[in-house]
């Protein structure tokens, strides 16, 4: 069969999106997902998502990593899915949708290219030596780094992701360097098993961890520069609990097409 798809990107994180409201596609097929996500033999993407109907919500987001396996929450993917839902006419400017980690609220600009996505309230920030570990819908490891532009993120990130502590379940590894009023972040993502141009839950985790690191409280806005563009994280922190966490940034349709599957 021919699969009709749309390609979206959010700050360089790119995804293959499918309107599956009529349940035409049986997506429980890791080999199929991996082939379509392959950058040489398929469409190419960091992941693949299916928009489906769900009672009580505007839609449900089903997400797979590029290796074909179901994934935890993807922040930039969620923002792209919201833009896709607006493009399809499923939503207008606001939405409540369901993802793997639970319900999410999001708001999209009138032009449909800037999305603010609510991130689940994060678990407490933990320490691993001098580094930080927390979950913002996906598990993240955060390490402050100097000379980040020249760092071998693939090798160093892979070493942490596959060390004895994290290799069983995997972890996303974020390297962070202060820059201007915010931070420069580069990320090695599990499932993709490579550096990606951005990671939404990753930059969110960085912003929260840096608030702890710098002993900040109150309403905090943290700008983040990723390889693929600029993102913004807003949240409240009282010294114990994070709340009202928003991941904000661009989401853009790149092209649409068909592929034989």
C-alpha cells in the first residue's frame, strides 16, 4: 500500500507524521517504522508519529523512535503534532491531547508555526556525581561542559547512555554550556542512537536542572540554543517543586508525499 505522510521539523528535530484517524495503518511494526525513518532508504526522520482519535481528547499522539520502537514523550514531536492537528483542522488555537505520558495542553500561534506545549511536572532532580538526572516525560542526563561546539557528542553521549547505570533502559544525554542569558545544548538521544539537532524534553530538563544548579526560584524563563534553532522554557519553581512548565518553539511542515510500504 501507499502511505501518505507529512514531514515536519521543530528546531531541526524532524518527524514523519501520518493522519491515522481512520486506523488504516497498523503501526505496531518496528521494521516498517525503521525503514521509513531511514535517511538513505526511506523518508528520513528522528521519529514517526500517528495522529489518532481518542475519546475525551482532541487527538492522541502515537510516537516511535527511528529504530521502530515505541518511545517515551517527545517534546519537539509533540509540538509538531499540534501544528499538524491545526493543519488538518482537528484543532484551532488550543488543544488537550493524549500522549504516552498522559494529557498535554498546548497553544499554537494563528500562523500555525509557534507552539507552546505543557510538559508534565518533572520528578525531583537527582545527582550522578557532578551531573544531573531527571525525567521530563523522557529520562535525561545533564552535564555542564566547556567548549561544547567542539565536543564529540556522539562518542561521549554514547558512553554515558551505555554505561552500567543506564544501558538497560537507556537515557538521553544533554551537554550544556552557558551562553548569553541562557544555554547552548547538544543532545545524544536514545532510540535514535545519535546526536539530534534538538530535543524538546532534553532542553526542558536542562532548564530545570540549571535552576537547581543556580538556586533560582520563582517564575523562570530560560532561552536555549540547540543545533537546529532556538527554544524557550518557562516554568515556576519554589525550591522543591516545578510547575506550569512550557516548552516553546517553532514547528514547520517541510513537505508531504507517499511511500510504498
